[in-house]
C-alpha cells in the first residue's frame, strides 16, 4: 500500500469526520430497532442507547412486566421508545412485511438495527430434531439476515448511512457439548457479519457484531441456582466474573457510534477473557 504524501494534506473529507472526540459516542438523532429488546442483553442495549440520545423500537414476544420496565427505563432517559410484538422464530416471509409496517407506524426513518433476538436450546446432538434445529436457525440467523436485507434496501435507495449490530456469542468461536444447534447458529452469525460487511460497506452501511461470554439473563438462569455451575464458569473466566447484561452496553454503543466509523465486519468479544484462555488453572485446593 502506498504511503500518503504528507504534503498533500488530508486525503479525504471523510477522514476528518472520524477524528476522535468524546461526542462521537453519542447517538443523538439515531432511530434504532432492537430485536429481543425487552429484556436481557437486548433490554440493556436499548436502555443504554437511549441514554446516549437514540430513539428505539423494541421487538419482543409479549407485553409483559419486563417489556414495560424496559420501555419505562428508555423513556425515562428522555427518548422515544416503542414496543412492537412479533415472533421471529418462523420463516421471515411470514412476518417481515407486517413487522416493517408496524415499525414505520411507530418510528419512521429507522437508520440503525440491532439484531439481538436469539434462543438457546440445550439438546444433545443425537436427540436434536429438525423442528428445534430450524427454529434455532430461523431466530438466531435468518431473522437478522432478512431484517438487515430489508433495511439495507431502504438505506441504499435513500442513501442512508445505516448501522447494523448483531449479538453473537463466544459459542460462535468455542464449542460446548450438546449445544450444537446454538453453536452452529452463532458461528453463522460471525461469518454473516463479515459477508454482509463486504456487501454493504461500499454503500456506507456498517455491519459489526459483539459476542458476549456468559452473562446473567433469563436464558442462563441456571447459573443463579446451581453453585457448582456458577463456580465452574467463574473458574473458566480470567476475570472471574459472570456479569449482568449491562456489561455488553459499552461495546454496543462503541460499535454503533461515530467513533467506530472505520470498524467494519468485526466481532468484539465481551467475555471477561474466556476466549483468550486455552486451559484454566486447577483450583488451589485440587
């Protein structure tokens, strides 16, 4: 690669806009859809985005206490927050047109998408059924793929510099026994992010992913009720922590912000160092 001529000055106007400034972490004026946004990691992300100036549409399964609490927290930040109910676990062709219409009705002009909705099915490989496998792939992979396609078509037509964030998982890089469908789906997400980057970056649409390790959510509630599992997971995490979903918020804000303007097609692991540790030490009393 040729080095720029220092006498030529700034090679492009765009480079000036990517210079770091603390205000670059703000998302003022952004309109964001967060799937699986009523609780867990998605709820934490939605709350965090409103605290830095974004308006949000939460996509969830039901208007329950968790959804109401997240809506209230988002609105308490002074931002607009709406809820749209949709089951994303079926084929996208059965719900995508109606979902887009509902989103347009409550918050038109969406320019940011967080594909967070997902499921975790703990079934041994030899017992996996086609229905369970397909439901996992529909929700964890297909929903985000086709929602990104739908919004990208609009953004390209209207010359909108859109932003897309997927919630992947450490399981996209490290396998666990009997989590084959989930691991496969999250591996697909990591690959999809790279592929969509190549397709969409020329249109000024950024696609990235963050991959949490174990965090305390409804899907991982067993950790709160089984001391042996909790101890084992803490042992296998270098910083020894199993955090709340709030641990993921900073990564999401960074990847969606202007500060990350030159970050495309990447997955940021938010895992307390678990993916860096080949084999943890045995407990001291072993």
